[in-house]
C-alpha cells in the first residue's frame, strides 16, 4: 500500500525529509509540500517530484489525498499541527520538540487520548541509530550488568549567532534526554546544570554540562557543546556494574598523511544520523500502512517527558540549584 | 516511474535481493520471483509481496509486465540469462561472476555490442561501498599522491566443505580484482600466487596470497582466507607516494568487559556490505528508469576482465609460475 | 654521583619502588629497606639487593649512608616522616597523599619553608605519564584553543571490601585533582558530588561523580569507579574552544578471535603507569644529584591542594551541596 | 656489579646507545667512547659522562677497564670488531647487521664456537619490543591457532638519496626477517621479490614487496617502503588458523581538530622502538653480569640467518625469480 505524505515545512529538515522519503523509503509518495513560502515549497517539491504544493498547513492536513503528515515547520507550530492531524485521524511524524511548553505537549496527549490511539511519532531519530540500538541490546543481553551511569557528549561545529546556553538545554539536549531515557527505561528525578566560566557563558553556544539523576538510580551526564569547532561529534557510554558499552562514530576511511593518521568528522548531524533518519522514516511509513505504532519510536508522551526535563534544566541553569523534576502520571494510552 | 523487476534465482542471494528491493528501494516492484523450485520461489515471493512466481527463467525474462531482470541463479546460468535479457532489450542486474569462462563473458559483450548499448550491470557491489568510495575519492583528491601499492584482505569465517584454493581465486578474489582495478583505474599485467603449506593447501578453504602487477605499475596484493574463523573481515589499504588510505570496517559499539575492549565482526558479507547492496540496487532501478548506465557500476566488460584475471590466477596457482595476463582490446561500447 | 636511598615501607608500593630503583634507575643504590616487619623488609631487600634493612624509620632517615628517602609507608605516617627527612635535610620522594589532613600538609609546608628549599617530591606520578604530558603539550602549543572542560575517568577492577565512596574521594580522586590542576595550571573553586543510587552507595567501591569548577573558569568532571569490573581504565579528555585532546591507553596488540577484535586492559595501575613511575623516580634521583627540584613534579604545596579539594569533596558528598573550596595563599617557596 | 662498557662508533646509533646506557640502564658505566673522529667521540663522552675517549677500536676492546663492548661503528667493521671482542673474551652488543656477507658472519660463528660460548648479542632490538612480545605470547598461548601467514610493513618517512631497492633488502628488511623468524620459530625456504614500476624502481627508496616461504610452511610477506612520506610506521599481523594478532603502534594522545581526529606518527624508528632499545640494553648488561645469554636476544647465528635471507632477496630482486634459500646446519653452540 502506497502512503501519500504531506510535508509541512520546507526548511532544512523538511527538505531533508522530502529527499529521504523520495530516495530511500519504498511505499512513500510525496503528495504535498507545504510551506509559508510558496517558492520554497515548490523548490523542494520539484527536487523530490512531489505531486503538489501548498501554503496552507491546515488545509493540507485535511486533504483527502493525504494519508499522513510529516511536520518539519517551526517549533511552535508542532503541537497545533499535530493536534490538527489527530483531529483528522492521520498519523504524524513530528520533528522534535513536540513543544517547548509542557502544557502544550499535554494538549497533544489529551487529543490523542480522546482519539483513543497514538498517531504522533516523534522525531527523536537516535532511537533508530544502529549504535544506540546496539548499546541498548548490549544492556538487555546482560553484557554490562546493571546500569549505573551514562555519559553523553553532543558537539556541534558552530552554533547559530543567537544561540544561548538555555537553548542548548531546550533545543539540543532533548535528544540526549530522550535517548538515555529510552536506553535506561526510566524517568528523571533531578537535574543540575553547570557552565564553564572560562568563556562568556552568555555567549552564543556556551557549553552546558548537566548531571541528571534517574528514577532508576542512575546518573546521566550530558555535555552540550555547540561551538566545539572541531567537528560534529556525538558520543555515549553506558556504564554497568560489570562492564560498559560505548557508541562508535562510523567512519569509513583512515588517511595516513603528513605525520598523522586521521579520520574525518561529519560537518553536522545529517551524515552522522543518516541511517537513523532513513530507518525512522521507513518505520513511520510502515506505521501508516499497518496502524501499529513502531516499537522503539518516541511518542507524544516521550515528547512531553523531554520537554519537562528541559524546562527543569532551564530552572537549574538560571538558579544554580539542583532542580527536582516532576510530571503527571503516564496516561494508559502510553503504558 | 515504477520499475517491475523479475528476480531469477531464489537462493540466498536472490532472497536477499528480493528483500532489499522490497524494503529499501523506492520505485521497485517485485513482479516475479523465478526459481527451479516453485516452493522456494513462492517463499521468497510471499516474504516480499511479489506479484507472481515462475519456474521458467526465459519466459519470465520475456514477460511484458517485467521491465528489468535481476539474475541471482547459479553461476553457469548468468551469461545465457544475461544474453536472453539483452535479446529482450531489458536491463539486467547480474550477480558476479558474469561467467567463469572468459569466452562466455565475451559472448555477452558481443550481444551488448550488437544491441548497441550496455544493459548488464554486474553485481560487484563493493564499488558502492562507502569505504571504497572514500578511498577512491582520497586518491582523486590527491591526498596520498601517486598510487603504488594496494593491500587487500578477504577473510571469511568458514568455507564450504568443498571449497578449494582454486575456488578462492575464481569465486572470492574477483571482488578484489574488480575493486582494486576500479580504484586504480588500470588493468592487470601479471599474477603470482602463493599458498602457505602449514596447512594442507588442498584442504577446503586453504588460503591464497596473490601479487598482481598492473599496467599502471602498481602492485596489488590479495589475501583470500576463507577459513579465517574469527569473523568476516575485509580490509584494504591504498599506498601512494605521499600517504595511504585504509578502509575501516564500520562497527557501531565497543564493549568493555572481562578485561578487554572488544568490537564485533560480522558473521558474513551481508551486514558488512548491506549499504553497498542497497546503493547498488537503487542505482540499478535509476538505470532502468533513466536509461543511463550508473557511473561507478561494473559492466559486462568489467566482468570479463575479472574472469580473465581469475583464469590466469588459476594457472599461476597450478604452475607455481608468474603468469602474464592478456585480454582482448576494449570494445568501443565500454570506452 | 650515586644516590643512596632508603625506602620506608615495604608493602606493595614500597616493593614496587624498590624494584623500579634497582632495575630501571641508573645512579640509585638501594641502601636500606625499612618496614615495621623485619621479614617484609628483608624480603624486599633481598629481591632488590639492598644493602641493609631496618624497622626504625626515624633512625633510617638520619643514617649517614642515606642520601635520600622514599616514603611508601601507611598514609598517616607520610607527613611526620617527611618532616623528619626535612629536619635531616634530605630529599624525599613521598607517596601520595602527603596527608589526608590539610593541617598536617601545612606542617610539612612550614617545615620546608623554615628549611628554605623544597625537599619533598610528591608521588603524583601521572604528571610524568607520556599521555598526560602530550595532553599538556597540545594545550601549550595551542592545538585546542583555550581550555574549557576536562573529563576524567578512573576505573579499577575491584575495590577492597572496606572501600567507601568517601575513600574514593580521599584516596583515588587526588590523582585526578592533581593532574587536572597541573594541566590546567589553576586551582579549584567549588566541588559538587553525585552518586548513582542504582547500587547501594554505602557499598564498597560505590562510584562517585564530581563536578569541579576551577579558578580558571573550567569544569573538571571526574568519575571514580573502583568496582568497574572490566579492567583498570583511566581516561581523560581536555576540551578547548577549537578542539580537544584525549589520552590513549597504550595497548600493544589487538587480537582477532571468536567474532571479536579485542584489546586487553591492565589489571591495575602498575602496568598502566609503569613508565610514569620510572620517569618520576629517575627525576627524583636527578633532583638528589643536582639539588634542582624537577620542573613537572608535584611538591608539598600540590599535596596540600589535593587534600583540601578532597576534604571539600567529602563535605559535598555528605551534604549533597556544592561546596566552595578555600586554601591559604601560596607561600613564596612554591611560587 | 657495575659493568664498564666501551662504545665503538659515536654516530647516530652510538650516541643513542650512549644516552640509553647513561640514562636508562642501571649497572652500566660508560667507560670509553671510541670513534675515528676524536671530536665526535669527545662530544658523546661529554654528553653522557663517559670516563675516556679513544680513536683506536682494537686497543679499546682490549683495555683492562673495559668489561664489555657495544659496536655501533660502520657495518663493515661489525664482524672484525666482534671477532676482536671474542678474542678478548668480552661480551658484545653488536648493531645489526653482523655483516652483509654470509661468509663474514660465519667467521664470527667460528670464533664463538672456538671460544666455546656465545658472546655476541645482536641488535635486532624488535625482539624486546612489547608489541612483538605480546604477539609471540598470543601465539604460544594458543589464541590464534597454528600460524599460517605473517604480514609485515616497514615504512620510513624518507630514504637517504643514495638508497636503493637492494639496500631496502639488505639494510631495512633484516629486522623483519629476524623478528618473523623469531616469532614463528622457523627458517626460510624461498623468497620472491616484487617492485611497483609506478615509480622508478631504480630511484632512491623504491619500495620492495617480498613473499617468503618458511620451513614451517608459513608465508611471510614484507613491504619495505622507505619513502612512505607520511610517518615512520611499522605494522605486523600474524594470522593463524583460528584468529590473528596485530601489533599496535603505541600512541599517547588523540587530537580532535579541524574536522579530524588524528594521531601522530613518529618521525623515525627511535621513539617507536625506544622501549625495545632500553630493554635490549638492560638485558645485555645483565648478560655481562651473569654470563647467561638473554633468552630472547638474537645471536651471531641469527645474524647469519638474516644475512643469508637478504642475499637471496637481492638475487630474487635482480633475477625476477623465486630464489631458494640455503644455509649451513646450525652449530651446536646455538642449539
């Protein structure tokens, strides 16, 4: 069964998703590309042979020839558009965050609960990354014993000029919050945030270091360093009572030259997580085809949880205090 | 445009190709699965939602609802079936070898020449492997200077019981012959073959070590070790006058346990070259759609060249002598 | 000039130092081995061809045929014995800690100050480890820009049964406190301590995670994990504004077997830091010969600083609070 | 017991040995530095606090205050000086080669045989390198099964202007011949030599690739590439029936910068094999002290064997033929 997909938002992520669906995902038809800019929508539609373009997201979502929706528009539109898709009964692959407001996330959860089944797959694509999957698998197979700590490092080459430490917590860290929570199968209880003052911490992309305590009793440590300069580099290590497992960055060659052996870093997250995006989007199309929510994918509840942690992280950053994290009980739909 | 493909041969490779086309290649429709065993054809067809099955390859090839053919049947059928596809004017993705007989390879080349355009894409999938592509790219970008040597290692966990040193040369080594020739953009001039006598060289899977000299003046050294026991492991290093480039085996995690840090090997070639097969098959579908032969893919001429080298290698093995390699001039069609 | 050394303490560390001096350090003569147990002293003396044994440390220190003293006796004897050596005007290589009491450390500093020159070289041997030296060198050469964070991991195979989280801070962590302080050339301002509750944190060897803030504005993060089980593993990464530098664990071979590529961990700190101990002890002998305190070695002031941080760390552990670190001004002698 | 050593030859190797003995080898006293150039001898003697200098090697060897001799003079003096030391009944650490002439090597063997015990320790220092020792240990412990192939790579940054392919075989390759023979505990039966013609093989430092067949039935493959440009790089892999073991190059740090992770190569053999030289020279001093020839060191017989292989290699290079290797039976003294 062919799935006709509308992409809302034709920026970097939207264009990427359009390309992935067109080139790498059997069973997907790019039906509509919708963007506030008709030109931008048209450019992406042409590049990926989409059938139609639009500038009206709500009308797009409700079209009869659209089976499913991929939301890649600005962050503050994610929740309202997700609710619109739920209202139309259509599955959604929604880029993270679901919303930066916990309340707004809850509104999506309420809409889904009312609808009676999960329709929103959230774009925490790292769950589909082969490295993280092998890490979780190593844990489940008992290779490292009971988990006690997880170390996470997220490094970008360069942050946008207006990027702040707070944004590191609300925009970058949620990927770490989600994937550690996924691997450890637990929620967070408290968060402490530190910043090196060696560089102006108000400065764009100032690094943030977080220590999270989980309900399961683990420590989850996270460095977000969006001006790391040397390359895009995501690392992780899960430490257990009898061993540890580390994710490798896949690198295809090693060059010996000029007195060094060297391996290249990716310039950004897209080559590093290309396989994760591909597998995530294939899983989404299968979800639309079968109605069965993908086992390992994030849902609206996961999106809410990540946002709650990020909000607590901002408080911890601003207060310099360890902040307790609290959220509502998990609705039955997500059990 | 959707491409309707018939797969001839539903053994290991055929089943793999069917799965890849069904799961990973947009634009491909698995139209027919053809195998001497109707049951085997049916099993693969069911697993991959193919439209129809058959036990008659020639009839399958000529069906109106078949746009292109993927040949994964026993080696000695490759050339005749490729000729049949050419006769029907249909593009073919043919598993290696084109034939183990140079003459038989030439018959396909003659058929293509008569037809006036290349229809046969040969399944030397390593050309699509990201590691080899980066190696070639490093060479072309001048990172290592003029190439002078290439070291290649092919290790399997375990050979089939009836596997011989000769078969190592005719069945396994052609992948190395082709990919080194592709990267160096040259042909071979001579081959010498050595075997360690520490193990019975008549024994199944006895290792073979080859030194090839190229027209470009490089040495290409190849170890084929099909009973390496420890894992499936393909390595390669290209040495130039100012540096060298090595291919890495992509490994997703590293486990620290029991006094060691360890990374796992793949059990066979399929996980190691999964991405190469996916990209090769996507390129084939695009070839069918556009009529433009994929830039980097092997063609019938490449298949002939690999077979000529293998035949010389067998002579070198049997005689203990350095054997000169000669082949016909390259027909214009392949220039 | 031959240097006649007395070793005080013939336990594990004392026996190691005796062996290193005898086998690896030209110019050193093992004159006396002194231990509360005459048998233990005798065993070490015989193994390393020492001239004499004793059970009286103070008498040993004051012997005319002893030029210098190596203190490897129980921790609480370090400071008094160091003071005795200073009183005798003899150079001392003193195992860490100088003392677990800041006041006791200050008493040594006062004695040295009164004496007018530094005599106590403290056994923070990591400063001599080639990896840490290359790390510092990379920083000084500007390879990574201004430093902003340092990540440190200390993992033992198994802690002694009576080992506590508090002891992790006072016994293991000082190596990390000192080496990070050495590399960053700064003091500490505050410390926060976390423990995973997934395992009983009162339990022997319960892991500790610390975040230290330096006067230079860096974050220094330290995991002490003395029951890591999988091997002895010390890691470190220094992150700067334009790059980072990581220390490698030297491993001599890689074994491919049973579907894995694996590298072995050391069972404890001695093989890992063998070269550091050798270079440290060579530096000490040269110090005795020349009277010039080794450039990179730790002195009594460094020992005091490490102890002050450890004491603050214990308070942070017990209170769950971020603890500010304060110490006296640096005496001129150590400027 | 202190050993008084005379170093014959104060060139690069002689100066290195003087420094190693002075700084790293307890029990050694540098008694005389002897060189044709008095100034060069004096410079080394001063740098390493040697007692005396000389320009007369034979007189130096026979001095009463010289217990042992280290020969680091030009290659063609090695054998005559070794014979002189044997005549004086003094142990010798002789730099490789013993001689480039098999006959000359035999003259030393005859002298030792007449003397009745081994006095010549040959400077194939790789046997003391921790990586090769671990490789041999892995073999002996059965980690890789029966050995069948060994791959060896020797790469220098840049060859001297007058360096030829023939010299690669006679000057560089003997290290490989010896260490592979040591690890495999076998002799060689035949050698084939190849050169890439992509570069002028008459040119300085033209690379050489050799395939050796051992009496034990293994293949030993050796690349000598003295103009590799990118760094000093020695690699080795021993392949057995159930696994393989590779030597690692010890590297102390990894630097992340400018979109790459990189590790540095040594500029030449001295940092790479510093530990091997140190352990070799310590073993030599112990040999002098105890009269017991070091277990793992090369002796005159090993020197003869390496020279015989090199001579056959030159014939193979010049003739383009596979050359059989023959040598005399091993004298009892070396059994």
